[in-house]
């Protein structure tokens, strides 16, 4: 979402930063942008040169005594470098690791100077607010969350991409009215909000309005506005495993529970998805999640358990089905699937031809059989059967 703002309207961010610099008496601004976003970097460089040529940026802005310069810092893609103290360390050329606060950046930040750190979207909103007035901005939104929010819509939604909606709109309105509903008109199951550290909100709570307080109450977070839509084919245990795999890999390793606790949680989730879950695994995940959350120094560790805790809270029965019945209700976790050929099989040999392990036997025009000891649950036979004669359970 932020990359798109930088690529499509870099001047709005520069102008927002100049106004912020003027307001707090700063002369130097930095934009921390991933090196993996070359188009954003290219366009920011062009915009900076254009703004400097017009005297909107640099020395003596608009012929006044106010000067403000902007430098780009290309980050090497570490998630933890989004955390403010790690971000400043990275700009200073140090290893991008969070540090204890206080001191907070506002008192002692970059190069030990007072520093204001804001998101790209926040700065991009500033020129509009200054031009149109704060009343116009706050006429949209709720009591404590004003204006609009941009979401990067992804997953099983008909119209994905970026949408800008007023704060206070419901999840249901964003998914169905703005984005056209669920792909293939499948059943809406949940949304995951707030990126890898966010949480899952179930379809039952689709009337929840989007503002900072309401989203936080569900256990998710607004974050920078990632919104992944999930349908009935999404396994919520696998979703938790997927996001935790990311945060665990991105942990900087400074705090023991963030470094080791997330690793142990990932191991438990992986074994549940592999059909090797044990009684007590859910409670173990909850205990580890609480320890990771409460003993981590920065937001990465504090929020890493969110996807696990919210999926346990709203989809506990899916965890139980994996652990106790060795079944994946969404038919997603391959080791837990059983493929069987029904009597409606017309004996066309299609499934036998595509099976990579030669697990299917049968004569032409006779019902085929799967040898379960050879089946690797790849699903190729199910896809190949033209008469829907292969059941998945
Ligand atoms: C692990 C971690 C990653 C973060 N990544 C980003 C990021 O990619 N972009 C961003 O704007 N803020 C990110 N943040 C939040 C920033 O540290 C900071 O709080 C935010 O940019 C403040 O801006 P705002 O008050 O204008 O929203 C991250 C925080 C944490 C803990
Ligand atoms: S919580 Fe995790 S990412 Fe944050 S400082 Fe500790 S180890 Fe590093
Ligand atoms: S799921 Fe894959 S391995 Fe199993 S019978 Fe079908 S094609 Fe063969």
C-alpha cells in the first residue's frame, strides 16, 4: 500500500514531510524504502529533483529562510526495520535491531536528535488536510479514527488491489460492496488484517466497523492496511502457521521468547498441519503465545502471536479437528486428506494416468481403486477426474 503511494504520488509524501519539518523545526527528513521497490525509489528521486528545482524542497523554500532536505535510505527488506528504533539504527548504518524505549524517538532519536517517525500514508494525508482543513478531514470517519484508510485487498476477493475507504465502514461493506464479494461466490470465512502480525476476524464479525478501536477489540490490528480475504477453502491453522513462519524468520533474535518461543510455536503448528498434533497442543500454543507477547521488547514479538491467538479464539474447532480427528475441515492440509474413488467412477483411466506414485489401479470401464499406502495426497487424480468420482475427506 505504501509502495503504491510512493510510486503514484511521491509529491504528496514530500510535501507532507516539508510541512511536518516546518511544524517541528526540523531541517532533515529521511524516507526509508525497501531496495526491492526500485520503481518507488526511481520516482521518489525524480520527485525530489523536481521539488528542489521548483524551490519546494532544499534551501530557502518558497524564498523563505526555512530549509528542508530529504534523503532516501534503501533498506534491505528486513521486516523488523519497520520498527522505529531498528529503522533509525539502520539509517545510522548499524545493524537493524530494536532498542529499549525510553528514550523515545521524539526526545532522542536519529543521530540522537528529536525525531518524528510516521507512515507514508500519514504524511501523504497532510497536504490535503492543510489545504482543506482538519474539519473536512474529520468529517469522515468515527469519533477516534478520522478520515480515510487505504487497504491492500488480497486473497479470495473478486476485485483485489488498493481501495481507499472512509473509516467507520464495515468489513462486510469493504468485502462485498467495494470489492465485489468472494471469488467464485464461495462462502466468506474470515479476513486477516494488519499484515503478518495481524489477526483473523471471522465472517460472523463482518459487521465490525473499521476503526482502530473496533479492530483492536477483535484481536487483529489495523497495521498498514493489509486485508486478506479468506473463503471456506482456507484452513485457519495453516494460515496461522504461514504468518508465524514469516515473523519467526524475521525475528532479530535479541529477545529469547521472540527468537525461540516463535520457533517452538511454529513447530507445534507444523505438526498439527502434518497430522501429528497432540492433546494439549492448543494450550501449549496459548501459553507460548502469552510468553512471547509479554516478554518481547518490540512490536514484532509482541504481535507475532496474533494470528495464532485469533485463529484459536474464533476457529478452535478447526484445531481440534486436526489434532483429534486428524482431519482438515477446509481440505487444505495435504497429509490429512484421504482420496477415495466412488462407485460413480466410469473407469476412464484418467486418474491412473496422472497419479505420480502409481497408486491407482483398475481396468478400463471398471471402478478404480486407490492404494492408500502409496498415495501421497497430491490431489492430481481429483483434478483430472471429469465425472467427480474422487472424494476428498
Ligand atoms: C515489526 C514492525 C514492522 C513495521 N513495519 C512498518 C512498515 O513497513 N511501514 C510503516 O509505515 N510502519 C511500520 N511499522 C510501524 C512503525 O514503527 C511506526 O509505528 C509507524 O510507521 C508510525 O507511523 P504512523 O503513526 O503515522 O502510523 C512497523 C512496526 C513494527 C513493530
Ligand atoms: S521482540 Fe523479536 S524482533 Fe523485537 S527486539 Fe525482541 S527479538 Fe528482536
Ligand atoms: S492423490 Fe495423488 S498420489 Fe494419491 S491417488 Fe490421487 S494422484 Fe495418486
